[in-house]
C-alpha cells in the first residue's frame, strides 16, 4: 500500500524513455537483377523489434521516408554501417555510431529474411515479377512475424532477460 508521502513523490516522478536503434537495408530484385529493390528498416536494439520499414530504391528519399516514420520516437542513438546516406540524413540530435560491430543484430535479421523468404535469396529461380507483390510479401512477413506475433523479437527478449 502506498502512503501519502510516497504518493506525493510518485506524482512528481518523471520517467524518460529512450531508444537505441540499428538501421540497415538489404537488396533483392524484381523481374531481373538489374531492377534492384531495397528494403530499409530500423530495429530497437535491445529487443530486436522492427520499429519501421520501407521498400524502394537505394536513394536518400527512401531513407528520409523511414526517418520521418520514426521521427516522433525517443531515439537517442542510431547504429549503422558506413553508408554515407545515414551520416547525411540522420537528424543531428540522434547520436550516430558507425560500425559493423554495432549492427550484428540487424545483420542477423537480414539473414532471417533471406532464409525465410526464398525470393530474397541471391541465387534462386523464385522471384517477384511486380514491385507491389514484392513489397506485399515482405510487408506480410514483417507484420506476421515481428508485429502481430512477435515471434522473432520475443525470442531475443527471453534470451537477454
């Protein structure tokens, strides 16, 4: 039971929530290998949960759309690889840490994508013929396994306990 002194202290308590994130992109193709399609996404570092994702070209505009999608989240640090678009486009109030040793979790998730979705494998006869179908397949996979059921994120939370 909370007494009046504790209740007063709790009413003045401020809680700050901050996110450390990992950002990456992986390519696949639609129709032929010259028609590359990139999936950009950002995960919360501790849990491995996908916060947002976007499909498109490997252009600054697509990265900016992803940034806009998570702009309201309390992100304090972004771990990325050394691709110049991140340094150029990430907001200055987010601390940007560059290096593959800080993006192992999202790189592992890239492998999960390629393992579970045959059309993302580099040498396969299974591929998408339209960008819309391609984007929908990736979207359904993310929605089902990372948002709706949290299967691959929950395993990470249990192991880091």
